C-alpha cells in the first residue's frame, strides 16, 4: 500500500484523514458511513490537508477505534489495522470493509442511534430513502427493473434537466410519495441513478 499516493488522492468517498482519535461518537459516524457504502480506509496520524503528523500512541488509537466499532456501532464492526512508517512517522491505517449487514447505526452523545452514509468526502445522515436502499442492498436479493411509464418519465426528465428531487418526481408523475420513493430506491439499487445529499436537500442524477 502506497500511503503517500493515497494521501495525494485526498479525502473521498472511501478515504478519510484523522490527526488523532479523541471521540468515539464522532469516529463511529465515519465507520458506519464506510460500512454502509462500499467500505473505506481511515488514515490516522494524517491532518485534513494531507500533512503526515504521525501517531503518538498507536495502542491508544486502536483501543478508541475498536471501542467505537464494537460499542458505538450497531451491528458492530471489525476494523482491520495496519501500521506504516512514513518519513520516520507512524501512520495507522484502519480498514472498514463494505458490509452485508446494512444498515449500520452509530450512537450519538444523546444515546440515539442514527444511520450514516458516505457521500464524497463527508459522512452524512441517511434519509429514509437511503435507509431503504441499504436495507434492500443488505438483503442481497437483487432488483429487477421493469420500465413502467413512471420510470421512463423520470429517466427522460433526468436526461433533459440533470437532477430531480423526490418531491419533484412525485409531482411530475402524480404518484403518491410512497410509490415514487419505491421507484427511486429500485433505480438506485440497480445503479441507474445516484443520490446526492447536501445540507439543504437530497436529489438524484443519472449514473455515469
């Protein structure tokens, strides 16, 4: 594993930098977000800007991450640890494989469990649609898409406008929210459309 090359990629959907681990609740969000997406790696001892700071006490960091993975994630996760010496500094790599027990929940400091999902370089709170996607993805049953009139309208609209929200899709096809949501979930599972989440809204685009 070429750590310097990884760092040059920058933080992304499957890579996150942490200078140190000081809070189990915060790190649990990242762990479940990786597990709920396609897995990922944490580089401990690396600052947000990619500067290698090094880990001072790797056993303490491992303890915090393992505690977060076992006690603050539900179902529990099993992190895989590797150590690398880069420029006389220790970098701890924590791998979280893609999970087939989705969705995973993280415990917050109020004692509540929440589902997180990795979007670009952020661990974001999953919407009801994304939770439904994770549940069906975890079932691993596969999804058969038959293009009804509503799917055709959706794909045509995305081809012309680039993006759509659940509310817009429901209005466009005059479908009940629940039915519109089911269509979007199936299309996400089939890899035909992708969710995009911002602080203000969730919308959908055609997959590349």
